[in-house]
C-alpha cells in the first residue's frame, strides 16, 4: 500500500486546488449576480440610440427607415420613462432634451450622429453578431457590456490568484470589480466595458504572463473598441522599451515604434473609412454643447474658451477618481521598487508608471468623464496594488527577469 501514500505536501496542494476551484465558482456567482442586475436594471444611457442607429446603418438603412427602426426597437425595449429620456421628451429649454428631440424627430440629425460612434467598430460589429442569432439590438448593447464585465471579473481573479490564496484572491477580485468606477460599466450601452477587459488583458499579458505579442494584439482590439485606448497602448509600449535588457517584456525600440505606428494607423484608418469627424469637432460637441447637425461643422471656440474649460475641469478633478488612483499608483511604486533600476526590472512597476502617464496624457487630450475615459489605467493600478501589498518581499532581487514579486514559472522563450 506504500504506493498509495500521500505526502503532506501533496495534501496541501490538493487542498489548495480544491480551495481555488471553490473560489472560481464563487467568483462566477459574483459576476453572474452583478451581470444579472445590470441586465435587469440597465442604465439606458442616451448612447443606446446612436449605437443602435449605427448598427442599422451598417445593414443599409438610412433616412426615415433608419429612424423608424432605431426608435421602434427602443420603444419595445425601454420603459416609458427611459424612452422619454432618450428622445428628449422633457423640458425643451434644457439643451440635452432639445438635442435628443431633434435627433428623434429629424432622420437627418440622427444619421449625422453616426460618425461619432462608428469609429468604435468592434462594439457595433458584436451587436450585429448577436442580432444575427436573435438578440434585439438594444439588448445587445448591454449584453456585450455584461459579458465583458464578467470576463473582467474572472481575469482580475486570475491575476490575484497568482499571488494570493483562494479566499484572499476572491475577496480582492470581488471588491475591485464591485467598486466604482468599474461596476457601473456593466449596465452601460457603451463599449467602455469591452475596451476595459481588453486593456486589462493587455496589462495582465505584460505584467504577469510576460507576453508582449499578446499585449499588442489586445491593445489593437481595445483601440477598435474605443480609440482613446491607443493612449494607454502607446505608454505601455514605451514601458516595454524601458524594461531591462534581456527581460521577456522588453521590445526593441524599432519593434515598439512599428507597433505604435500600426495602432495609430489603425485608429486613423478606421476614422477615415467610416467618415469620422475631426478631433476638434468631437471636442466642441463634447464640451461646448451638443451639435444636432455635426456635418455642418461646429461653432468656433476661442483659445480663451479652451483655457477656461481646462481650468474649470482641473478644479473639478477633486470630485473624480483620478487623484485617488494617482495616490494608489504612487503608493504601489513605493512598495515595489526602491530605485529606477529596480523599476525597470519589474514589469508590474512599469505597468503602473505607464498607467499613471496614460491617465495624465489621456485627461489632457480629452478631459471628459475620467471614470470612463481613464478606467483602464485605474484598473491596472488597482490590480497591481492588490497583488502587491503584503504578498511577499517587494524588493527586486534578480537581473534581468526578477520582478518585485516573481510570477509563476514560464517556460516560453523571450520575445525581443
């Protein structure tokens, strides 16, 4: 019977495996419950109109037929209160209501909004894929967000599980995805959750899996979901160049430049292909008043208008999540690296630096709703901090591959 004996180490390993299996099940339950709530109580934000219209326009509808199909589907899906909100049925003296009412009553206005949204082609493409198997387009806008959010929860749990025991990994992952600004994304009819799970996957591939090729592919997909994801992508590519020679996450400068050129070309190419509007028109539409007929151009804004806008929004940053996550990012770097050389040897530290830089640059480029626009940076910082504090000694000890906290062994070859 000696061959049936089980060592204490084997028993511990099996207990750990059973514990993680239970934690995986628990995490699935958590994301299923949060997703079900999002489906039951969708945000019904006004963007649902434009994304449904974009999908129908890709099927060849235009003019009155496009308007009838879009608003007919919305009336069938939304509650009367929600339908009144997205059609601007409230006080017409409120600029938002006037804008939405014009879209709802004039097919020309509705069709002119589509280029603002068609520059995020991955999202309407997935909507049409779900529609092809019988999912109504309005429902598909939220279903994509729910599925992406579920994937995010499982990814964050996998990230935590590489550093923690099953209960700690479950608690950390559950708290991260259930916290603002992440949880709200599941109920939005926007590509925010989709872009976030792709950015998070790229960050995980960089910091934990040490797979820069996978990282680049996921970043390209994220840019197809939201073009502003390219800002995060460029800084993460820069972090790959800054890594210590010989590190598996390091990219040669010419490789990183080529990848950056492809990402920028992808965003610009899609914008041109779908007839997307200029950055200045989008900026004016977002910050100086909704434009019902954007094809006619935007009212001129002076330099003084822009300066006053940034001054106001900079003061308002104290009411957003940006200062908090900047603080968390700095604390994470203090825990992980004591010098620049240690930082360069630690992919997780480089990820935090890239996230902080991307958050600042992203806000300066387009200072709208940090909780949505910068959520990729926030998630990366939260994940690295949660996997760092108290896990083990955070000093970088080896060159060139050792990180502040070493990941699981990986037999794959380096990618230069």
